[in-house]
C-alpha cells in the first residue's frame, strides 16, 4: 500500500500520477472504514480526497498555511499529515478531533468548526506574513455552502480591497449540508453549467496550448482577454474578478492531474486568487453519492449497505419538534418555519415536505434568518427559527436588537443545547441559558422530556412576544406522547415530595434529578424535586417557598454554571434576602472535549448515578 509510506505531505512529491490516484483510493477506504465505526462527516471528506492530495502536493505545509472552512472535510488532510495511525480514534473521547485543531498538529493552523470563517482568517495570516516579512503561502478552502455566509463575503470583500497574495479554493459540490440555496448558488450554477462557456473555455485553452512558443506576447494577451470577455458576457452579474480576484475554473476536483497543474501555475500569483473546483459529495462510496444529505454527518453504519447501526424506537427531540410544528402549522396558516441550511438536522425537513410554501432555508446565514423572522413577525406571522445552540451565538445582536427590543413573536427552537457528543467543543451548546436569560422580554424554556417539548412549542406560539426553547440532542426518555397543552407562563412544577432537601432542575436536569431522588430513597433521603420549566422568567413564588422550607437546595442544568439557571436562583435568593444554602450542578467553566454524549454527561456529574452520589453527600452533610 502506498499510504503506508506517507508520513508527511512531503512524501507525496515523489509519487507519480498513477501512484497518487492509487493513494486517493486507499485514503478514501480508510475514511469509510473508520467513519463506519465511529460516525462522522463522511460525504464532505470523501468529496475532497483528490483536492487535499493536490493541495499538499503543490504547496509546502506546514510552512504554507491551509485553512479549512468548517473543517468537516479534513479527514484526508489528517491522514496525510502524520495522523493515519491515530485516525481510528477519530471523534472518540480523547482521540483525534473531527475538525482541525491547532493543539493536535502543526498542519492544523487554525481551529474551525463553524462555517464561513476561513477567508477572514487566511487574510489575517496573509497580512501577518507581510508585516513580518515572511514568505509562506496562505490558502483558504471553502465550500459553496459556506460562501453563503455573510462573514465569507466580508472576508472576500476585504481581501479584494487589500490585494494581499492568497489563494481561495472554492470547493463547489452544489451543497453545504443540504442542497445549496440563494442567488450565489444560482450564479455558481450558471458558471458551471453554461455549455457555451465550458465549450469556449476548452477551445481557447486548446488554442493557447497549440500556439508556437515564439508567438508574441500581445497575441497571447489578446486571446486571454477574448476568453475573459466572453466569460463575462455569458455569465452575467457579480463575478469574483469584480471583487478583485484572479479567477480560475471551474476545474474537475477529482482530476488530480488537472488540479496539480493549475495549482502549480497559480500558487505564486500576486494578489488574491480564486480557484473554483467542482467536487462530488460522497465521491467513491455509492450510498453517500446517492444520498449525500444522509451521509453528511452519520453515526456508525454498515459499510457494505450504508444502513445505520444505531437505530432507536424512541423518537429524538428533533423528530418530535419537526412533527409537532408541522401539526400546529396545519392548524394555523400564520406559522412559518425557518432554517439556516439545516432542514434535516433541525427536523424541519418534515415541515418542508408537508408545507413547502411556508418553509424557508436561508442558507448559512443565522443573522439573516433571525431578522428575516422579525420581518415576518412584524407583519402578523408566527415564525419559528430552528437553529442549533452553537450557531445561535452568531445571531445574538439580532435576538436583542431586532426581536426582543420590539417584543416580536418569534419562536427560537434551539436544538443541540448542552453537550452534543463527538463533534466536540465547536458544536456543544452549553452557553445559551447564560446569554439568553439576561435578554429582556424573552421567554426562555427547557423541557424535561419530549412531551414537554410539544407543550412548550405550543406555549411559544401562543405567547405574544419572543420565546426560546432549548432541548438536547438525541432521543427522549420514551414517554407517551399526547396532544400539546399550553403551559402557564413562568410556572414550575412539583415532581416529588420530600423533607430532606430540594432539587430544582431545568430541562433534563429535572428528569435526572427525579431519577437520582428515586435512587436515594434506599439511603434514607426523601428529596423534593421540582421541574423549573422556565429559566426566564423564574417562578419566584415557588422558588421562594422552596428556599424558605428547605435548608439546602440543589440546582441542576446542562449549561455552564457561569450565568446559568443556578446563578439565576442564587440571584433571586439574594434579592429576597434568603439565607438558605444553594449548591449548583452544571457544566464547568471550560470547553468540554469530544466524546459520546452519555460519557460526557457522566464525566461532568450529570447522570442519575452521579447526581445521586453528589446529592447524598451534600444533603447528609451538616449545614
């Protein structure tokens, strides 16, 4: 095997074209083998194998800097940069990260995980290079989906203005996670599908190649200008050249010979250069090629068939949300669903299939999604923005300025709140309670189980103002589902009576607290358990009563302690002048690493057994 001899990217440079093609097949197979066991971003990484080989063949990493946008397509990069033997630990606890990580390798020059950051980071590195008088190359590799993000346009614009020498590789697979959307996507499609352009492009290059070497430079310049003028004629509108880039492409992203040839030709051009590369998401694995959305991010699967190994009869929170919203929207024609390029991940694919005329995928544009929702709300509609907790951070100003300030009835369905598992710290959602509970006018809820998610969704849509619901990744608790019921605003619910102390849980913290209390009965501890339901507003009447009757109270949440639900209870106790002892259990003031969600919860004390152990020690200790 050729891969056995590849320990650094420098080892690629001694291989011929046939060997490079064989290497691509071996790398692709290793990716399939490992991801089928560990799960991961299969289709994106399979689509960039040849591109990765060509980049490392033509450039000189780690001296040259490669910044991978999002970073979910970097499995081949990891294998070729000295991590092939550790690749089997991908996305495991204390194993290789599923994304670029500076602490992991000198070949990972910038941590990524969220979309649209690469061009700005690359421009910063290019400026740092020039200020320091250094000579390395800088390349940003960004997908067409990520290019829909506003941050990418900001970086493109600034780089075009500064004229810094850097390469932007546009990995165009006609998708991000789902099918790409927006005018930019339509523009790229016009470039890549216009027969007149592609045929003319080939003919001009063939003609230039056939010209005698002693042909005068003016003639060559004339033909190049003819090519450029014709391209601008048949591909109207915004072009990358007008932003200040030297544009090359599109080129087949799986043709190693063509990729290496063009990279060698353009890698030292002065100023910003855009290389447009066409790839196939899931390339080389038939199930992924035929269903790239399904295999964008997968759990363990059978590599022979592509069938999932981790199926569950209990519906996920995501499925319950998607089904419930669709049912409610059938009853209310004012309900509109919005996603930022993640219909499948948020459960809105269910809504899209049932009510497509009221479904909007805005692309990777969280800020736009929120203000777009505000515009709908101000004209009488009831928009629901489904978005992961980690990505909601990108639209914080819009939540405050465009939604909460105007008291607009926008519902935020915040999936993947808390610990998400193997995707790690770039994708965990441990901060939303802290950064949302301080926003005036915003109703903030967290369900203890999947039935309560249904109830809270109805409550949010009945509420005359902004509302947010945070819920975790994965399956629920298997409770029997019934029609949603509207909840009383700001009211907690008692789940269990007890005299030894009180547990006050938010979200799954309430359910885990109830389970822990059940385990402690045999230890002689009868604990009162409450489901807070609301992080804002708090149920001040109930909490005052709890803190007055009990000497000790334990709060539980799947959020960072700093500024979280427990902090809100402490603030309330201080304001009321109550001297009761309050202990908080939640996530630490640090970035939690990757690993299976149950393991991460256990490591952070957020399992029924872990809570029971802590509670027994806490409540039995003398005040």
